[in-house]
C-alpha cells in the first residue's frame, strides 16, 4: 500500500522595481519557478488578435498571420482545425461521443487576406514570430473556457467516474451554447455557486472579445491577458499556499482587491513587505543569480554547464577534481544523480524548452544508466510543463523535450553582444541595474555602510541620471545609502565597482555568486 505524499507547501514572492518585476514560487522552502520581466518588455502571451492571413503554405501545413507585431505570427494546421478530437483524447471519458470529423488541409481552412481571430500560445523569440492558435481559451482559477467547442472535460486528478460525471453535469447545466469547459484541479472541490460565477465571468470575456472583433480594425489586440502577477496568483494560489509576499504598495493594493473577489477567505495570506530585499530575506537571491550563469555548481562537487543555441540546449555534466581509484564509478554515479535534480530545477527556473541534450558523465554499466534515468524522471515530477525524457544512450546522452510557453529567462535578461555579433551574451542594462541595487542593499545591510562610491560605464550613469536622477534617488532612498557617482569611459556596460569612503574597493564583498 503506497503512502500518500504530503502536500507541497508553497510561498509566492513578488518583487517590483522601476526596471523589472520578479516573481518567485517557493515549494517546501526551495525556489522552484521564476518569472522575470523587464519594465520595457511587452508581453503578448494569451492575448487575442484580429489577424489577417498573410500567406498560406500547404507544404508546411501552416500559415503566417499578421497581428500587428514586428513579425508575423505562425499558425500550424493542427492549431486551426476542430480540436474536439484532441480534447476527447486528453480529457474524455468512455461516456463521451466518439464521433470524429475528417481532417482538412490548411488551404481548405484559410485564404490569404482573410480576417481571423487568433490567440498567442508562445511568445515571439529571436527570429521567430509568435506561435498562434484559433483554439481560444480563457483561463480562470477553477475553469478553462474554450469558445467554439461544446466539449466538457475534467482534470485527470479526479479519478472517480461518478464525481467526474457530476462535475460535467453542473457545467453542462449552466454553460452557454458556443463554449466548452475544462474543470481544473483547483475547481474539483468548489461549489456549484462558485463554478457558475466563474463561468459567467469567463463567458463575459468571450462576449466582449466577439464584439471587439466585429468593431475593431484588423491587426489589433482585441483581448489582453492578465498581467504576470494576476496570472501567477491564478495558477499557483491554492490551499497549499501559505503566504504571498509583495514589496510594492500599489501592486499590493491591486492584488488585495483581486483576492477579495477570487478568494475572500484567504486575503490574510497576502502580506506587504517593505524592509529590504525580499529575495534575500528568503535566501534565494544567489539562486536567482545562478540562473543567469552558464555554469552551475552541484551540491557535492562537480557542475553542470548550460549552453543555449537556436536549435537546442545542451547541458554538460562534469565532475569536480579528477576522479581516480576504485570508487571512481561510485563518484560518477553520485555526481550524475545530483545533476538530475539540479537540471530539473534549472529547466523550470529558466523555463528552457524545445530539444535539450544532456551529456551525463560516462557510466560503465546499464544498471547505473537506468538508475540515473529513473532519478531524472522523479526529479521532473513537479514540472508543470509537458516534458519527455528518453533513456540514456550508451554514450551517456539523454534527449529531453520540454514545452516552452513564455520567453526563457536567458533570452529575457540578456541580449546579443554588439561586439561578438551574437556569439555570446551581455546583460541588459536593467539587469545590471538590478545587480547594482542588490549589491548596494548588501553593502548597507551587511557592511553597515552609509556611503559608497559607484563607478560604472557611461551608459549606466546616463540611465541613473535621467529624469532629474529619478533612478539614482530611488537607489539611495531604497537602500538608505549615500552614493557618489563616478563615470568610467573604459568600463563595459555590465561593469560596476563599489568603493567605501576610505577608497577601498568592496565590489566582491557584496556581489552575488
């Protein structure tokens, strides 16, 4: 008889500054997921557009749709045809109608110049435009509303057939004719009243979107998805959530109003934090710093090296000091097992998707390779994104596919180097400002310093002094420290140095790993 696993204890940390927004999901005291957005970023994930079919390519089973962004969106044939069959495969039961519709080709569905309603399911990245679908959805905490289908599904977490039928009956009784629903895990125990109320909210969004499609010009956004904070609360706020900490007063007030509607009995879990660095308070600042690094150390020696290319992401597992002697195989196995958990963690934190090749340290026996494979499968259980690992080959390679939805962290926080023409990366200026901010915070708190000299590139100095020194005064006020600015024309945009009032360099004392 298997023992029931204890529920995951979750904390949500939300930190907002003038240059970026950081959201951290902590599970059982460890950082598990990150959402980081620069203030200059424009999010389109989940938005619905009135697009125009630009080009239909039957050979590729795809079409390009102009939605008013810099690059045309990509619509695959599978995302343009009737989705009832796929929904039945994923969420259906034996009592569902098994009728099937014949598959149509993309040129039978779309014509060039046609106006079409599409939703963004993947953010644009690099040279690729946004990935689009005609399978619209409006997500709530308890339900997902799916216009254009009458399908009703229930989360696979509910395995009791009678309870599944009862939930379907409730939804079928209250829903509109032109929409389908999936009851999410959070909705399995909700009352009929709450289910009905959320259905009304989601259907109101659909009605407004239809009106906007009729009245707004082509290539315009007709529905804008909630911001990242609201989405995070919707996805992760549950009975297992112990608390939500937020350090911005305006966002705190807005989120409190949202929770009063969403979960009025749990508003007390929302807490405003105004004293110092929220991420450092929970000891995850160094974890965040490591997500922007190529090399990540393993807890018992060794490291993993993560390399991102256009085609795939490679992860190399390395031992620490040279391994010799009779325990060599044992040390290699232990290092590979450690790597399984760190890799699973980094995939979630960085939101790495697509094809991933993991090069484990060579193992002599099939038994060891199988042990590492099974350990990796256990390590990825909490990953919400669809992820599929293959068994380790005799060469120590594992192929992993993981679905990417939003822009991964490295792409969000770095940009192509103008010197190396894309062969490497430098940090964006907002990322550098974040590093300066956090170094100043440590200098003030740990070093008990009230005055420092900041030496930085002309680019960073210019940004700090814009708008009457708004950003500069923000750093001084927030960290309660006096800052003397010195421009170094030779400094790289990412470089900065801190000095105490005695003129001693203290950069490394208060930097991050």
